[in-house]
């Protein structure tokens, strides 16, 4: 996969703990699903800090807006509902820009180019082309691009709340393959050497930060931060730090 230079429940604060539990004018609340490394995951010295490429970008977005970042960790398929109900201010969760999602939210300029890949057990030598995955038993993460795309190839789909659960289903030989975004797939592969990755001719997709259609000023602010980070080299520094 090429690394793109495109730009254009668990709760915690990214910079300091807040006294109150609700939203305020001094806080920018980002929603994520922290099971999508290296973009968002739970880790750090304490073991319960939400970290990742998207989170570091979100920190700078909040800093430029003069606010404190608060991270809300939730199920991926509930993020847009939370956004449009006002529970969060924007979404940073490796979310692919699609026409279906654009009907409900606005997206920032794309900040990362990705593609889907297939994960299988190492002894599986049956998949070489897109034709080979038709009718297979897929495991996917609920609400993701893989969940949507898999329906083009099979009706035999098991969806999970996290990619980790999908990977475990594959390791236990209860499904034929996992369809997953390339960088998180590579991250899981490094920890599960009994699996292998197969790259097929899937179309490219682009991640964006999602914002309510009622918040054009926030969208403009996010796009300005992304553009500035590209110009001053911060973006590439984060790519190098998070995406190997």
C-alpha cells in the first residue's frame, strides 16, 4: 500500500482531565473507535490511553481551535448517530469518505489514502483474484467500508464490533477470510504470524474527518489545520511515526 500525502464505554482527555462530564465551549469532543491501529487504539504507559495517527491529528485540530480535546470511544457504527445528535463534535476514526455517508455528514479534505486487503490463514492458498472471494464466508467490522463492500461478493458475512474480534474468528477457522483496511490489517498481521495478507484489485479509498452539516466553521478549521500540517512537515512526521 502506498502512504498518501493527501490533505486538502471509555472516555479521556488528550491534554488534561476536565472537571465536568458534559461538552463546553472550551472542549472539542472527537468520537472514535479505538480498535483500528495504527489510526486509533488503546495503549500508552497506563494501558488505557487512546492513541494513534488520527488522535494526534485531532490533538492539533483542537490546539489550533484553542480548545482541549476530549476523546469518546464508541462502536464504529454509532459514530455518525452520536455526531448528528450533538454528543460529539467530529469523528476521527479511519472513516472512508463515501457518498452514502456524505448524505448525512460533511467530510474534511481527504487526509489518507487506503485500500482493502484480505487476511487468511497461512495454509489457505485458494485466493488469488477477486473472483476467488465470491461466496466465501467473510468476517468484517460492523459499519465499515469492508462491511459494505463485502456484500458485493457474498451473502455469508459475520460482522463484529471490532477488527480484533473478526481476526479471532479467522484464527479459529470459523470464517474464510477477513476483509479489512490495509494498515490496520498489517498491524494485526505483525502480531499474528499464522495469518497472511492478500492484496487484490480493490479500489482506493480516502479517509476524512466527519463533521455535522450544522458546523461549517469547524469543518473549515479542520481543513486549515490539515493544510498547515502538510505545509510545515508535521503531517509527514506523524505518518513516519505511526505508519511503517
